[in-house]
C-alpha cells in the first residue's frame, strides 16, 4: 500500500475561459466533491503548491514567452492566446501554481513524504509549446516537472506516460532530441492537434525515445491494456526510469464529449496499475500524476477517483 499525496489549491478555480468553455473550474469542483463524498480524500496527504519559479519554467519555455504571458495577463475581461485558449485575471497565478504544484509534488516524493502524487491542477499543460500557449494550456506542467526531477534532484532518466486522448505535442517537442526522457503517448488519431504519428520517434540522440501509439475511435479498455503491456512495458523496462510522470487526461473515457474513445474508469485503474508496476520495478515507486483533459464531469470525477485508488493500492 503506497502513500499518495494530493496537490490542490482554490486559486485553480480562478482561471476562467468563459461560459460554455469545456475546460472550466467545474472540472476541479467535481473531482474534489467525488473524492470527499467517496471517502478517498481522507486517505490522501494534502500538498500545498507554490508558485513555480521562472528558473524552472524557462527550462521548458522561452523567457520571451513567459514575459509575453505576464505582459498580456488581463486585470479584467479576457485575453485570447489561441482560438481555444484565453487568460482571465486569475489565469496567470493559476498557471504558476499549477506548474509549482507539480514541483511541490516532486519535492514531497523525493523527501519520501509520499510515494506518489496526483496534481488536481488547472490550467493543464501538455499542449503548451516552448513559445506558445495552445489547446487550453499555458505552462507545460509535466515537462517542467521532468526537468526539475533531473536538475534539482539529480535523477537521470524520466518516463512520461501521456494517456490523454489528445497527443501531447508540447511535451514531445520539449524532449524529442533527448534520450534521458522517454515519452510514451496513446491518443485518438487523427484528432487535435494532428501530431503523434507512429513515425514520430524523436530526433538525433533522442531517436527511439518518443513512442507514439495513434489509436482509432472507439477503442477501449482491452485495447489500451494490450498496448500498454506490449508497447509501454518492454520499452520502460529497457529504459529503467528513475522517476515516472503521468499526463493524466481522462478524455479518452467513453462518455467524454470532446473525443470518441471507449475507456472506462476501470480501464484507467488498470492503466494506473501497469504504470505503478513500472515505477515499482525501476523508480522506487515514484509517480507524479498531473491532470490534463477530461470534460464529462461525472466521468472525469469517477475516473480520477479510480486512478487515485489504484495509486493508493500500489
């Protein structure tokens, strides 16, 4: 039985991209309500986020991009960053606390306060590129955390597993030439953002350390299980990660309105167990999981609950 931490802060609710936007504060409200009513919250160790320092954000993002976000952060109203992504007055603080929540989670794991951490954060991160926001994302929380694991805590090899239904283009581009980070992604294809072909395997020294598994609409628990066992497990066992990070999107759920996959909450628990097995064999059980997508509130809350219970049982 592992000890699991939860990163959460009410400031995450202050990032608001407007009425009807699928990436809404209600996502976190639904998750917290489910965890509290189902009794899971009482089993978790609360971890307070901090604002991420620019020193760590600029390991992944350009200083110019960070400066642009600060310059355009609105005092009122909203500022559009891309067709899907905007900032409200609370967005920049939320983004700094989201990235910093992942860093605080890493610190808690490395201090052996917990074995694993789920970061219930907004805005999500895996689409954010070095120099631009996109796909609801401002800072790439998991990519920043991966560099922090390496440069702050001195661990060499980081595995990032991205099971969000959309390809994590920003994370891939952060590490595609780097053999010290193994990036594994399952995603509906072709689907937003249009990247993630199987032929995208990394570049130069990083070739072979990007593994993309494009999937067809409708595939569900059994197919995901088979892919994780046949594609992820052997690659991870060869790589032998020192730390495991999950880009935990729950929009591949069969009830999600933004995609067409067939995963269930039981499927997410199964994937969690597979990843936990990898972490146990190679990384002393260390897993940082950070929220990405998931837009049906009931399915999202149930899937997060199942994911966290599987971590607790790992």
